[in-house]
């Protein structure tokens, strides 16, 4: 029976029993009362605080807050649901209902997706968002189709000539930060598939990490996509050195906004053995690198517990 219970807890998120001590119970009761405040700032802080108090009662309170009239409160509740999802029972249906009702430009949209990923129906949540935002080629408008055509036409201009390749490379590279994930993915595919631009990508990654870290990380991720199109969790620098002659290691990290697992994030080689996590800011980390989420397009940080560039 114990073995069966353990298997159920692994397969079904949010089913692990987590009892609070008396002090935490009192603290949670206070946060639940504050969640009914007329002040949205108080409600937001209460929602955030509940992430530290994983329990069924917190889960019930948080699913009410994902329907709050203030989008910042809804976002805070969604973040907390994601944090407690594996430690407490959280009803899924109210969270999915909240996502269905969320406006496309709401700050709570992607946090709700992250919460639903943690609860289980992440693919369904992605479909809801894709429909809201018009993502996917089946919903593409003519302007988007035209952009895709221009990208492919520009790709034909990527030649071995070091001078001629510059303008088309720059035009395609710029689309790596396009607001539409389909266009971002297309630009990444084009650059990853073209053998004439690998050295240019390496130069950007190697030379601009201090001055333009975001641009450098974009270039590094394209190299990773070329080497690891399946998105394996980790790639050692020895592999990249053997395949393309550049020593970069890669890891996968979840976006702290929407929960999407982003593969091929370039990191110092020792970083493969240092604990890391996706974070919205640099607090509580010893070393960070900026990452653009493949799904939601938010910039976040991959933060390491210690600086992997420094010897232990």
C-alpha cells in the first residue's frame, strides 16, 4: 500500500500530504484573512507569502486569488501555486478557467501557464495561450506569412563570403528577439542550419559576453540548437569542441515566468555540476546569465548557487 501511494504521488501532481506546524498554521490563517483586504498590494503580498506555506488550505486560497480583479495579484497567486504544486492539493479547473478568461496582454497570463505546467495540463495551457495570441502557422495572418517568406529569402543570401554574409546574418539574427515565438524559432533554425555562420556566432558569444550579454547568449543558444536539436538536458563542452570546434557547455532551465523548459543555454563548463535555477531577478544567486524564453519571450536569469567560473 505504501508503495502504491508513493507511485500515485509521483504521477499525480499536488497529491503529497504536507502538514504545517501550529505556528505556520497561524501564519497561513493570517495570510488568508489578508487576501480579502481591499488593498491590492496587501493581497499580492499575502499571495506571495502563501508559497512558503504549502498546504491544502493555501491551495484553496490561492485558486480564489487567481480570479482577483487585480492582475498583479493574480500573477502572484499563480507563482505561488507553481511553488506549492508538488506539495499540496491545488484544484486545477479554477486555474484553467482563470487562464481562459485572462486578457492576452495581462501580466498574469504566463504565470498562469507556469502554474498549470506544475499542476499537469501544461500542453493544454500552451494551446490556450497560442490561440489567444495568434501563434502557430495555422492561425497566421498574411503579415506573419510574409515575414516568414522574407526570412527564408534572406537565408539564401548566407554565403561563405565573410563580407557578403554580414547584412543577411544581421537581419536574421535580429529576429531572434521577435515577439512571435514562431518567427524566433524560424530565425534560430535558419542560423543553426547554416554552416557558414557558426564562426560568426562564436565570435559574438565569445567577445560580447561582458558588453552585450543578451546578444552573446542568443548567439550561444543558436550554436546549441545546431549541436543539440533534440534539446538534451546537458551537453558537455568536449562534445561541442569535437563537433564545431568551439568549447561551450549547455544546460536546460525552466522559465520562472511560464515554466517552459528552455534547452541549449550556454554556460561555463563547470556549471554542469553546479546547482542552478531560473529566476526573475539576481537575488540569492552567485552568478547569473540572461536567457530569452523560447515560449513566452520573457528575459529571465539562470542563476547558480556558486560562481562556476571560480574553482571550489
